[in-house]
C-alpha cells in the first residue's frame, strides 16, 4: 500500500493511492496514519479493505508527511563509502547516529526555507525507514519485521552549522523545513528488497546525485538492529539511512543552496519530491 496524508499543513487527512494512482480518502476508516495505524495487524486489516469503495479525492491537494506524530527522527551519517570519500571523511566502523528535530519535518513538496545566516545549506536524498512495532535489542535477523514501510527523505543540512560551529551535527540538521518526508509511505510488503533501490536528486534540472541502496555500508536490517541497542524504537519513529555521493559540500567547486533553486528527488518505487528553496522569513 501507498499511504498518504493530504490537505493543509496541520489539518492533513489520511488517504491511500489505489492501483491506478488515484488518491482515496481514508477519513471514514482511520483517524490518521500514525503510530497506532502502523502495526502489522492494523496494516493487514487496512489491506483487506476494498479500495474501490473509498471516495476519490478530487484535484491535486497538498501532500503532508505521510506519518503523523513521529516521536523520533534519527539520522545515519556517512553510510555510503563514496559519499564519505567525497567529503574527506573516514569510512565509519559503526553507524554514526544523529537526531533531526521533529520540528523540521514537513511535506515532500513544501518550500524549503533557508535558515537565518545560512551560507552552506545542502541537499541529501535518502531512504527513510518507518518503524511499525517496537524494536528494543532486536537482532539483525528479526529487524525488518519491525518495519512498517519506507519513504523518501531529503536530509537537508546546513554544513557550516553542522561542521564548523562545534562538534554536534544536530544543529545543522534540524533547521525548520530541513526534513521533507514523503510523498507516501510504501508498506514493507511492497519493498521486498530495500537494499536494491535507486536514488537520485536534481538541482535546477541537473542530475547531482545518483546511487543505490545496495552500496550502503550498513544495510536497513543492520541499522534497525544497531539503533535498537541504544534507543528503543517506537511505532512511527523514522530512521533516515544516509546519502549517496553528489552533495553540494563534495562538489568542486562547492555548491550550496540559494533562494530560487529547485530540487527534485526520488527513490525507485517510493515516489518523488519537489521543493523550491526560499529565503529566510520570520
């Protein structure tokens, strides 16, 4: 299933896409698409419904983040060896963890606002993993059973804030609007091979990033297991799993985001995002 949340920011309704790509309203079936709706049992119950009986949503409404009430937004740094090389970093021996502020989450096509004082805002297309059942000290073998599904994430990053103003990455990762998620959540059953997904990102129509999840240093199952050794993962939590090469910081010369830029990014089978970059506004 491809689950979505649509409508004005803060007033999104639950929906899903049918086999023809039409948006169907789930409001009469579910209160929202959040932690309580992501368990294996809840998704199986929803899967058995006759989608054709659900009302079609006219037009092209705004899409919000496909998961409501996300509790934790955890990032993985330097998870592609070629990305580590382009930014001059050593390949990590264990996954590098950081957090993105929940307040940075927004819809997949909402404008990206540059933070005040930004000089090095950057892009990162990534595979997002949404937890469906609590994961605490899970093994790699059992890890994927705790996943509800997958989505596209743009792990936007202000590199000066991240790398040049102290030792903590978080303040360069959690700026308002720096966590577009979506357009939809694709349930686990429709992504049998999460380590075989192509990723790409265009800046102003020019291809900047091309990669595949098969080249991750640490795969999805290993990441879910690893994070669960330190942090209990609850339904609705999101792990964004690292980016392939092609970020602005690694370009020669470096290229960072400016107001007026347009981003387009996607992952095979998981849809695409489109964002316009705008200047800081109070």
